[in-house]
C-alpha cells in the first residue's frame, strides 16, 4: 500500500486540503490549518471479505419510539418536538454564552420527567457544577454527575449505567488514548465524537455534545463534527444582550431553522414564549430608518425591527456595516435601489442592524431592509403600525413569499394595522389589516416616500 499523503484540515470549518496554507480557502480563517493524521485503513491482515449485514424492510409493525419532552417548550421545539432516543445532538456556541447553563437546566427537566440523565463535565469539577445547580435551584433533580475527560472511562460508565440521555460538556476536553494528538485537536475531537455517536446508536442513549466555537486554530470548532451528528444546534446571542437564541441548523428529526428564544437572568435561562413582543418591546419612538419585518423563523412567525442609518461619508469607499443580516444582500438591495429606482447611496455610509440580536436570513426581509434604508435616507418615518415583507428581485419587482397569512396574523395580534407586501401574495379575503400590495420597488417608493 502506498504511503498516504498527509492531509491538512481547517480547525474552524473542517475543510481538507493537500497543502498547508496560512489562510483557509473555504472559510477565510487565518492560521487554522493543521496537519492531520491520516485515517487508518482498518486492521492489518483482516480478511478481504466482510460479513453479511442483516437487512430489513422499511415497513414495520412497531410504533416509532416516543420522544422525550423536557418541558422547556423552547428547547423541545428546537429539537423538533422533543428528544429522539439514540440521537446525537451537537450544541455549539461561543464560550460563556450559556451552553452549560442551558444544558444543566435541560438535564434537570428531563430527569424530573423520568428520563435517566447523566451529565459529564470535562471543564468543571463536580463541585462547580453543583454550585451552579444550587444557584439555578435544580439540586432536587435526579441528575447523575461526573467530571471526566477520558473517553474510554466515560463510555464504560455510560455502558454500565445505560442512561436515556448523556450530556458531554465539552467535546474539546475529551481524549481517546488510541489517538496521538492533544485534546481539542481535529483528530481527537473527530474520533471522540465518532465513538460517542456510535455508542448512541448501538445502546439507544441520546447524547448531547457541547462544542465551543473557537477563533483559535489550535482547538477544533464544532463544525468539524457537524456531519456526524443528527442534530446541530447553535446557541447565539450578543454578550451585552440578555437574549439568547437556540437555532437548529441541521435536524434529521425536525425542521431546520427553528429557533428557541431565551433570556439570561440571574437565575439562569428563562424561556421567551412570545419573541415578537420582546423584540419589539424595546422599540424607540417612531423615527426614520426603522421598519418592522414580519418574518418566519422555523415554524413560527417572528416580528423584528430593522434599523438603518445613512450618513455622508468621509471615506473614499463608503462604509457598509451590517449586523444580523447578510452583507451581500445589502449590496444587492443598494444596487437595485440605484439602478431600478434611481436612488443612489453613493458617498453615503450605510449602517444596518436587526434590533435585539436576532439574525435574519430570509430573503423576505428585503422589502423591510429597503424601506429602512429609504426611510433613513429621505428622513421620513415609516408608519409605526406597519409591517413589511417581500423579496426584491434584481429587476426591482417584488416577489411573494411563503406563509403570508401567518405573517399577517402575527402582526395583527401585536396591534399592527397595515402591511406592505408584494402583489399576488396568497392570503385570505379578510386579513384583518389594511394591505398595500405592490408590484415593484418603484411603486413602493412612490407610495411611501412620494418619489420615484
Ligand atoms: P455558561 O453556561 O458557563 O457558558 P458556556 O458553557 O457556554 O461557556 O454561562 C456563563 C455565563 O452565564 C456567565 O457569564 C454568567 C452567566 N449566568 C447568568 O447570568 N445567570 C446564571 O444563572 C448563570 C448560571 C450564568
Ligand atoms: Mg460551559
């Protein structure tokens, strides 16, 4: 057998290359490429023929195993309606964002509902986890606690105890003696997660794995193992903000893009059952540059405020600063406003922001973004009781988006009385609000700002 060529892996995104580089070509991270030991080709001298794997039919008489609910509604929804037995779930997020807090609370809730839960911490001593539990008022919950980083010992413990759910905090602390690399390296993290996922499938234990998002190339981030697990959740939020969003980016057992909203309080994470009200509650008095977007996050409508600021630039290349939205999308919308509507933003700095720390990825936000930009540029406020949604095509036309009715219903529930939306949107006869259905951006600009 020829000697395998060395492979290099990006510790941030997991991309593999054949040569080392200072910057990853896939994700653009600096100094994140490390050499990785080649995967073994299996034991030497093994017989070339494998054994026959027993096959079965798709049809079965057995009912699917029931999902376990934690009782934390926001958490269960993001999982797709509860925890699927034998599934592997990865929870990623920045250090200090609240992953351990969330999972300790979830562990306690599952345990109170009768599931056998083991929480293994590789980062904190058992006493520290107990202290946190005390602060959160969870000491009564029958959760079994362990502080360990040796994966072999963890697997033996899990095999003896056979819990319904095992939480491993975090994958970057685990080490497997058969892998010659430091804990946290790509090969250790991959091998450990592979072992845990295999264990989950064989023994029917659900595992939740915590992974820190890292900027440091020495430690592998959760993205290098995303493909191995059933469900990938990211816990996001701004450090200064108290809101935290748990977002499903991959889910074999439920809708992706589902979000759960939490608030970090002195007594741990509290659920936010009506995020629209929360995101809009901090709204300032009606001012120019603000537009309310009626969006859909996963299966639920969520209203958010899009804020824009436009100011004369002193720079040769004006600033384009975006928080919570795609920067490329902003460029597209600015280009459409310039070429199709005749409103240029040349020589102007543009700042765009989604209030409350939410990240919006729907193209349906286009119209609200354009409205906020125009409103800021013209210094004309958008009526405070209006929501907007619709995709902008490159021709300047407005395209209908999905779930028009749900968006309108949520807006009506929160006291909005009018909506700007694309013509030919599908909705019932009585939407309960005044609808301004517009064919294109020029019509919208004419109606809202009296200019074209
Ligand atoms: P933690 O769960 O340790 O984060 P992670 O596991 O993602 O690294 O959360 C730590 C932060 O949460 C810390 O800054 C303090 C804050 N916190 C509260 O505000 N209230 C609480 O009740 C707890 C337990 C933590
Ligand atoms: Mg932690």
